[in-house]
């Protein structure tokens, strides 16, 4: 895989998404992380793609805790230097960037970057550890929500954000903050195994009829981990049908030899 291959792949995918009226999100590229030689390669690849897009796009900076193959993204393992490269790309193409989602699980780094974004460029939080405070924001700004955990806490997230939109900050915090311990549990190390918890919640809530994942990923978390997940989810009132959830959980734990 060469840099030209990466460029062509980005251009092909972006072109297709735009041709059908879709919204482009430029995901971090494993292939680029493998082929790059320096930060200049990121500037060249992203710059080339951004110059061609028809509408502003969302960038995604995904940390290596989510995907170890993305270690050293933006050409350096130093996150401060990486942020400078990323901000430089955004500044150089600000009219083509709607915003950036960063998934580094570091609230202060997100805030620091948020305060340095060009005017009109949004910060979309990908921090599944600290999203309540980041969405609430401070006197200098806030982060929009674009979170994986919202899949698992959709009823609570919907109620909280509707309250927030209506100016009811107290209800927003009362509904959303209790979900944070659950999210931190689901996204705990190894963070890339978070999908197991999300799928388990979907199964317990009746959104799918089995608890099976590609590559046997349903076994990526222990029964103890899943048991604590149930306790935390129940504390947030996330089970639409508690009896169904309990019945399905018993079946999963029985396979693990737990009655």
C-alpha cells in the first residue's frame, strides 16, 4: 500500500458518497498510518482530498486505544505535536472542514483543541469517558455530540439532549451524567472491545435476536464485566423490558456456567 493508493481510495470513496448525496466523514486511515513517512504526508493526503470535496466534511481523529494500528497518527507519537499538524490541516482548508471528531479519551486535550479551532469549525466529542461535561461546555465553548455510547444509551441521550435544547440544563445533567459510569465501563481497557458491550445491550433490549459477533467478538469481555454492565445500565433505566433483559442475560450467563 502506497500513499498514491491511499489517495485514490479516499478520492473514490468521497466521490461515491457525494454522488449519492451523502455527508462525508473522513475517517482515520490505517493504510495511511502504515505508509506515511512524516507529518508532511498527512498534510499532502488530507490537503488533496479536501481541495476536491464539494461540501465541508467532518474529520475523525481516532486514538490508538480504539485501534492500535493508528498509533502515531499525524506523523508523530507526541500528541501535542500531532495536534499541531491536525490544526494546521484544518486551518489551511477551513472552508472545507465542518468540524473534527476526536476520540482520545482526554477531556482537557479536547478542550484545548476546541479553543484553537478556526471560527465556524466544530468540535465533535468522541470522548466516551467525559461527554456530559464536554457537551455542556464552558464559557469559551462546547463540543457537539457524535458518540459511540449513544447507541447504547439512546433513550437517555435523547431525553437529555431535548432538555438541553429547551434550556433545561438541570434535567440534561440529571439524565445524562448517570450514564457516564456505564460508558466508562463499556469503553474500559482494552477499549477496542467496547463493541461487545454495545451489542450486548442491544441484545438485552430486544434490538437483535442473538448475541453473536464477527470473529467471536462477543467473548472479548468476561461474564463479570457483562454482569457489571447490566447493573450500571439498570441504574440508568435503560432496559425497556426488564423481564426480557433478565431472561436473555440468564441465557448468556448459563453458557458461562453461572446460574
